[in-house]
C-alpha cells in the first residue's frame, strides 16, 4: 500500500525540496511507500483530508484541531523552537502607532492561512475591528501582502512572523510591525492518520532521533527545522482546546 | 475602609510560602493582605458559590493588557487551577506556586456580578463554550480587563476540566459590559 503525506500549504517555498528529501528519508526509515502531495491552497488540501486520502501531515494548528477531533489523527511531534506567531504590520509612513488607532474601514491584506488570520483578527479586536467593519483583501502569499502595503493599497497586513522576518530587508524597511503575538502554545505538528496508527511509535521515535545521525541532520537542515520534540496526546489536546477557545 | 501599602520584613518569605501551602492543603483561601496592596484600597467581603468567603482589598489602578498576549489557564472540574502560563502570572501578580491549587475565583473582582459566573459555569458544565468580558482582581488590589473564552476539556466523552483563554478586549465593548455589570450588581444587592 502507498500512503499519502502532505504539508500545510503555509510552508516556506524555500523548503519544497526539503519536504521531498524528508519523504525519501521517511520511506527508507519505515520501509513503506509514501507519496508526497503538496497542495497550492488550504481548501484543496482540506478536500483531500475530508475524502480520507491523507495518512501523514505536517499540519498548521487550525487544521490539526480538525484532524485530531474529527478524523482520528494522532499528533506525534512538533518542530523545536518554531512557534506560530503573527505580526500585524503597517506601511513605514503610516500615522498609526498602536492597534487602538486603527479605524473602521481599514483595508487589511492577509493570506488564506487560517491560523494566522485567526490570531491576526484577535489582535485587531482592541480597536473594535472585526470582519464586519474591515475591507478584507485575501491574497496569495505574504510577499503579496507586503506588496499591497508598499503600494499603498492596504493600510495593514497580517503575516506569519517567520514569513515577515523572512522578507528582504529592503521590503521590511518599508513596513513597521504594529503588534506581534506572543502566544507560545500554538504550533505546527506532524500527525499520522488511522491507517498508520500502529506505526505511530516507530515514526515518533524516528523523528525525535533525527538529530542523532548526519543523514537525519542534513534532512532537518533542508526543512529549516532544528529537530522534532515529542508531542503527547495531552499536549495535542491542550492545543486543540486552546484553538477551540479562540476561534 | 481604606488604607495604604505597608512593608514588613518580620516574616521570612520561606515561612510565608509554607503557611500558604498549609492553608491551601486545608482548603482555605486567605484574605488579601494590606502589605500586598499598592495604593489606596477599599475592603469587601466576597462570598463565593461554594459558600467560602474572604476579604478582598480593591484599588482603582488598572494594569493595561499587553498587546499580542493570551492569558491561558486550566482548571479541574471543581474550578481549581492546574495550569497557568507566564502571561497569567504576570497579569495576576501572583506567583505560579501561589496560583496552582487555588480556586479560579481567586481573581474575582467585586465589580463582577454573581450572575455572570453562574452563567459561565452553567454553560461550560453543559459542554459548551462561554465567552464574555471580565474584570479581574490582581494580588496588589488593582484590576485588568479581558475578553475571556472558556471551553470544557472533553476526553473520551467526559469533561475532565476547563481551559480558559483571555485576550485584550475591545475597549468600547468592555465599557458597555462594565455598565451592564454595574446594573446587575445593583439588582443583586
């Protein structure tokens, strides 16, 4: 049987090759055939999840909640030192200096990354802003969010923190972070589906021991991840409860 | 009644901590102490849903909610705190050790109507999410304002505890809620 693996579409384009290398390593380690399918957007990936086509997934916190509670997936590991924090930025010349100064009618650029959008909208609540009094501009990537700000076509943008600080310094100089989340308890996780439940311990063990071999370390380097930390069932349930509370 | 902050060095912190642990073991939540309070305070006797009561000392000093942070805590089904994150510690003014094992109502501010917490408990005990604006009491007698969401922790079909997440509220909506709470408290009185 060939299992199917996928990755949350918010992964950095720089690491596409890394995920193919990771898949080769995982197949070799487990002795199983695994096909890696990368989706362009969240909706097409969710369609495959709903159709039970996915067996392994590196999921964002928003989708991890659905996978664990509705699809019987098990969270095994999270990337070390990589939390899902969010930045709201404005053009460098914006007169706005704090969130509370943002006004109704705000033109807000964002991507379809559900977790980042959720946390970003929470950070706008102190200004009494919600989707009802904001002009929302959903765009394809964080680079386009930045472009909208630089062109003066958006007043504020929501970024994954990692993506914001991954932009070129030239682009970043034209923007100013207004607020950054400091949540710490929300993270991406590697999950396995019910068809691989009997191999969960072997996969978890292989992931957390990747740093122990030169081969494993070079795969991690290609993914831009320092290593994997164990996620217990209760760790994952805790994050899901947290996501339920804020959504 | 009012007073000002006093300083005392007569009791070593270790002894205070031991006394705290003993009272917690005995299930007693101690009165707020004037030496912990900053600024002019008023004194209230709060009686909680379980019949226990304690003296709280309250000032009008607000600690602004920090941008970008979430306050996270968990309790068991009896409302006893089992987990707090650093933002909870920072905003409440208590240490982690002082919080774990205490009833969550250690944060209850006398300006909050009893009906709000009854609604919270009725909602989460029925397995649903509760959301609302809350004024919380700090150890130093001051307060902080939050939008709170509480969800039941369901494991194998059973509620085993509750997770509470608090975030910075809309000032406008918070003020409307505080006006409503003042009217509710008048009726309760």
